[in-house]
C-alpha cells in the first residue's frame, strides 16, 4: 500500500459524502441561550480496502462522532455514507445486522468497555451466540483460536475483566471485535489508556492481525507519533472538518495546512537535542465565528479572505488534499 | 548551583488488606536550584507517591518508614506538621494531573488563588485578589480580570491548568512538583503549558520535578532524568545520557518502544520494539532484580539478589547486575 500514484486502482470500502452531524446544547432553564456544535461538518472521505487510514485531531474535533456515524450508532443530519456502494442509512434491519458484523470497533478504555460480570471467553463469544454461528463447541473452538492469536492463554479464558491488566483487556476487546471476521475495524484511541511498554505491544498486535486477516483500519488517535507508525494515509481533523488528507510520508515531511504544522511542532520529538519548534503554538480550539476558516484565530498565516470564506478541501495532487486558502503558498 | 533537595534512601509503605507494600523503596536522588528533574515510569511505579512523600501528604494508610528528605539542608521528615504546613504552598508547591478535580468547583478561580496568598503572605482580601490577577497575567491569561470571577467548570482544560499553575506560583516556591501536568491536555495545549513551566522556572530560578510517563516530554523539558520501576530508581543521569547511552535494559526498552523513535513507517512491517510482559505487582515481586521477568539480558544470578544503584561514570547511576564491573 505504498504507491498512491495508483490510487485509482484502489477499491473504496467506505465512501463518505458531505456528511454532517450537528448537536445542540443549552436552550434549557439554566442556560437559555441555545448553541449548536457542528461535530461533523461537511466531511468527504474515502476509506480504501486494505489500508490503514489514520484520523488525528484534538479532543472535541469530532473524530469519535465520525466513527459513530460510520458504525451507525448515530444518524447524520445530512450527507451519506456508502459501504461498498450501498447507502448505510437506508439499510433494512437484516442488512444493518450484517453490516455491523463487517464493521467492528475497538474502544479506548478497556476498563469501561468490557462487561465486568462476564468472563473473557463469554465476552469474546457473545457476538457468535447472538448471531447463532456454529454450535457451542464450534464457537468455543473459534474463541480459543482467536485468544491464542491475540496473545491470551487458555488458562485466562474463564477469568473476569478485573483480573486482567489494561493491555490484556485491550487484547480481549480486540478479539471480540475480530470474532465475526469483519472487514473494517474502527479503532478509537486503542492505546491512549495504556502504558508505553504495553502500547507498543498492542500496536504491533494490530499490525500483525491486519496482515493475517486482510483487515482495513480506520485508526483514530490524538497522538501523531502513533498515527505515523500505523497509517498509510492520514486525515487531520479540526473542529468538525478535515483540514488535510495525504499519504503518511507527505503529512510528516511536508505538512501543508497551518494546523498540521502546528500539531507537528507541538509533538515532543523524543530527542533531547531537538527541542526547537518550527512554529509558535497559540490559542485553543474554539469556533472563531460564523464566517470564514475555523482556524483563523490561531493561524499565523491568516489573510483577509480567511475571515470571509471557509476554505474547501481542495485537491492539490493525486494523493493530497488541503483546506486552506494559502495551501500552496506557505 | 546549590543543592536544594536531597532524598536519601526513602521508603514509603502502605498497609492494605492484602499486606504491606513498598510503593517507594529506597529512593535516593538530588536536585539543584533551577534544575528540572524528570521522573519517568509506568503507572504504579511509585512516581506520585514519591512526590506526595516530599510534600508529606501520604494518604492515611501509608507512612514513610525510612530515609531523609533534605530541603535546603533541613530534614522535612523531622519538622513539625505546623512547620511543614508553612512550607507547603509557599516553598514547595505542587500541580496535579487533572485540574478539574484539584480545583474547588464552588469557588471562583480568583478566590482560590487569593486563598493561598492570604494564607502564606497574610494579606487583606483585596490585595490578595489584586495579586492573583497579576499572577494570572504571569501565566499567560489575556483577560485575568474576567477570569477571576469564573468557576472552574466554565474554563477549558488548558485554562484550568494555568489557574493551578498561577496558584502554585503565587508564593514563589523554590521547588515545584508537577505530577503529569499535561496528561489530560491536547498536544497544542500541552506544548504551551510545558513552555510556561519552563519560562516560570527560568524567571524565578525555581527547581522543578516533572513526573510523567511520556518520554517525549522528558526529552523536551528535563535536564536530569530518574527512571523508576516498581518503586525503585533503576537509572538516573542527564537527559542526554538517558536518551543517547541508556544502559539499564528497562530504560533501553522504554526508549526503543517509543513510536516517535521508530522511523517513519512507510514500511508496513515496521514493528516497534516491545518490552514483554507487564509491570509486576508490588505484592508479588521477583526475589532479585524487579525487572528480571521482562529483561532480555537477565541471567540466573539476577534473580538471587537485588542490584543497588551504583555510579558507573560521573553523574550516571544504574542499578543492574549486567553492567561490566558490577557483580553479585
């Protein structure tokens, strides 16, 4: 998956078109001023079969909302999501059921996403039971095989979540996601609750499983170093919008959008000899106002038009998109 | 450069239903005025308990059973609780990981900062409030007159941490303990907070103990680094030594498993190096070296006796049997 010049030959698995999700808050007794938040604001994005698409952004930028829309835990306010050409929001109940076994999710916090009253084996087996796949022996066999794959031993099968460490719990969550043999895995911050030494174990496991099962990943993280290590392409999100989308190498070697540049400057390099920042970092992610670019209040490259018009996500070459009025001039 | 803090053989234990554990077990380290010492380790290794021991704020089921904490030459473990209370906040201050839970939700930001000032500097409320506005301006808040009237829930995470820092800095402490100060924050806010701490440190010639699990932050902000594992310091040196010539297998493993250190992954099979296994439970430690089960170079002898921290070259301490010249 290195040669994105042949991008037209890639098969699109998920195709997101002009997707919008708006939440409103306030309007009640104590906070009468009602306010709407564009959690996902007109997003176009494709996920290709067999790739790892990294989605990076700070808290509250809409990463998780996008994931929930793709897995249809939420319905969009506008726009469409196509899975292999079919619109997921017009699925019948039966179609939705099969869609949900093809698209699985791994969650951030392995402490709160596992049922504390169920043993590891029954957590992993549950999707099979619900879908009545195989008989009991067959199911157990499948679960045991998968547990071996994710690095859990047979002796651990009947233990409960509280008896596992964070890394092991995440392995249970991964096995549960894989048991229905999905095509697409949405991993929402899968390692951010883990210790450094465990984080590397889980990242390696995810890579291994991807090769073994031919999976496609949407890998969501706030950590640019983790995204760099995992992804083929990277989408950078800011306040509900994709601001830059490019191949992994390009994002890190020649970032185009001022926000991508700021993020890269903010990440500690991990090298005490390299402490200098390319760009100064100011402000917080906050809506700048009704009009213009969302990033204008923090941007060092702002010009007049930025306060007037929101820049669209524009294609710069075959494999590179950026939403900035000054995309190619800075 | 004068020696500000010297900790000798500190041992802090907790009595729990399952027995006694040593969360900090024989820690020795020192810190000069104006320096930043980074303490790095994974969750449960005793970083926070070490900081709380310095503040003498150990929870009720814990106690310090051994060692000395010399602060400007005075042993903090020997002074009365009244004297300690006077030092806390004025000479030694601490900021915490989660600014939302460490601020009082029913007090306005200004009152909380003014409280510390009134307590330690005995100023009337009005002057204390004026000082806290000044302090907020120091930590980079544009409109402090407005902010002093706001409650913590009205502030963003970054703003709350700035308020915490303003509070900690209000009495110009000589030592700031920062326990995971940016873990709950976004990267761009994290960068701003780390810059702020370093600016304030320079300006006030303050020493900082920066506790974190993130080696990237250590590389960026610390001058010296102590690596902790299961209650013990396993390696302690300058930040350059730790990153360029780490010796302890745990330090090496931590650095190699950093995604930032692994070259860009245009190659899909670019696996990260890992440390196998998990941090041992403090209830059930290996007999010899605590890293024994996870160590790639361990030999049988390592499981016999615990290694002690030895200086292998000037300013570089390690505790490992495998270093040439150290034998058991």
